C-alpha cells in the first residue's frame, strides 16, 4: 500500500487524467454539437453530423460521471464546497445537458422541419454551454472563490452567480469553448467528407486560432493576478484540516511552480503547439493526426491550470487559510487506497472497451449511409 502523501499526489494526478479524458472524449461530442448548426446546411447534412457521434456520446459520458464521482470520493470537501459555491452554474450545465439525450433520441423521429430545427439548436446548447461554464469555473478558481470554513468545517459561500461572470473567467470560458470546438471539428473532419468536412475544417481552424490567442492572453493576464502561497509548514502525510495552515496572496504566485520546475513550461507550450499543429494538419487533410494534436492541446491547457495552482485545488478569496489543497481536502488513507486499486482495475477496461467500440464503428459517415438507414440512423 502506498503511504498517505503518495496517494494524495496520485489522486491529484488521477483527477487530472479523468478531466483530460472527459475533455478529449466527451469534448469532441460537445464540439460537434457546437458546430452542428453551422456545418450542416440541410436536414440530411445535419443528420450526417449527428451520426458521427450518435453511437458514442452516451458512452463518453462515463468520463464525466467518473470524474464527478472521483472528486466526491477523493476530495469530499472540494466537492461539497464547489457544488455549494457554483450551485447555479452547475444547474445551468445540467439543464444544458438535458438537451443531449432527448435531442439525439427524438430529433429524427418526426419528419417536421420545425421540430428538427428546435432539437438541432438544443444539441448546440448541450454542446456549447457546458464547456463555457467549466472554463468560467476554472477562471474563478485561479482568482479564488469567496468561501470560508468555521471551526466545525462548515463552509459558507458569500459570492453570487453574477460574480462568477468576471472578465478573466469569461476569457477562460473562451479558451475552454474554443478548445472543445477544435476537438469536435477535428473529429468531425475525420468522420465526414465533402462539403461537411470542408466546413468542419474551416470551423476547427478558426477555433484553433481563437484558442491560442485567448490562451496566451490568459497566461499573460495570470501573471498579474494575485495567486496563493502557503507560508506555514505543511505535513503532507497529516490528517485533513484545511484550517491548519497560513496562506498569503501575491501577484504572480501562480507562476512560482514554473520557476521551481522549468520543465512545466512544456504544458503551456503543448497547449499552443498542439492547437497550431492541429490547424496545420487539418488544412492538409491529415484529420486523424489533427485529432491527436488537438487532444495534446487539451492535455496542455488542463495541465497548465493544474500545474499553476498546485498544491491548491480550490483557493479561498475571502479567507485564504480556508483554501483547499491537495494535502488537506482529501479522504482517509484507506479510502484513497481502495479507490486507487479499483481505478487500476476498471479504468483499463473502460479504455479497452472504448477503443474497441470506436474501432468497430470507424469510417466515414456519408449522406448515402444515412439515407440507406433512414429509420435506424439518428
């Protein structure tokens, strides 16, 4: 069995892996939904677009559900505090996600243009809104969230939904939305052909440009934002107690990890170069390689956020000493150990099954295929 300190680091990494897996797998579904009203100009073209992700989208939700479950089990204080502070934002995500299962299942059941158009925009909302909200949430984490604990570790959130929509957070939302749109456009370009593929490539390249510009701008802005730094002695193997530390806010503190570990600069470089490489490869119709490059960009962007904040997970702007970190917001040693071995057993099974499903249903989705399978296709 690993020691407590090691398990805390392992679960920080595993939560990051689950977030990256969600952004890559369910992210390309959402990206396709975002592009749906724009790359499909007719009902048949939109059905082609929908059928590129129709067989897989619900399976890819496993990454979302598993990520939420992992945060609940590994970081219970983070889960409770985040869902309290971001309650209305999380409800907005949930309401947007409602459009996806209903839209996929019922959109083509009735041959009525108004009916189908409504569900097309519903699928757009289900694909566009969640990435924006998740990006806004990360933008607020980097600035600190207004919450604090009392002596009984009961958290109190003092902010509002509208305070979440501040300029830096909205810029982070642009980064997230463009990243997911690039991921979806790369996948759509790989699964389609002709005019749909051409429009998907155009949309993905545009998203790549927006993502790089917004990501670089956010990085430059981050250097002037007050980050967080622990000034007291920390016992990494100690029992969770978020109030047992002293934290100060300093401009540029989020850049300190890069000074201590210069190798971390690989992560933001990967975010930029991955997106630019994806755009370059898409322009030359190397669609599978472009999807791989786009996925590396996702790793770079999410990894950059995690590396910048470490060891903080959810900083507090109203009471910095209440900030939740990798060391003091986790479950017990036994819980982390049991979850680790369960993850080692089931995650490979999920990856193997997903790879098999994509291999079986690989290939181009064409208008001829949709017309031939009119009643079976989405």
